[in-house]
C-alpha cells in the first residue's frame, strides 16, 4: 500500500514540475479567404419532394415471401 502511495506522490510531483505545454499556432492567417463569386448559393430542397405513398399490400404467408426472396430464385 505504501508503494502505491509513494508512486502516486511521485507522479503528482513530476507532473507539477513539468514544462507548460506549447501553445497552438495561430492559424487564422493560414486560412483561405472565401470568394463569394466562386461559391454557389445554397437553395432550399424540400426533403419530402420525392415522397410517394406506399400502401401495405396485406399480410402474406412468410414462408412464401422467404421463398420468393431466397438466392435460389
């Protein structure tokens, strides 16, 4: 138990003495400017535009349906 405590204290002590992390580079100057002449306007597209109602055809025997969809057919 004492060895776990000593290892934990050593890890905390070494972490406290570590260097400060290097800051991230400033990338705002590297980002490309957006040219509005090149970018096309985004038009609204209705997600339900191509919807077509599909009514259920009714219950069928599941064995027949499985046989119709099997790879042998």
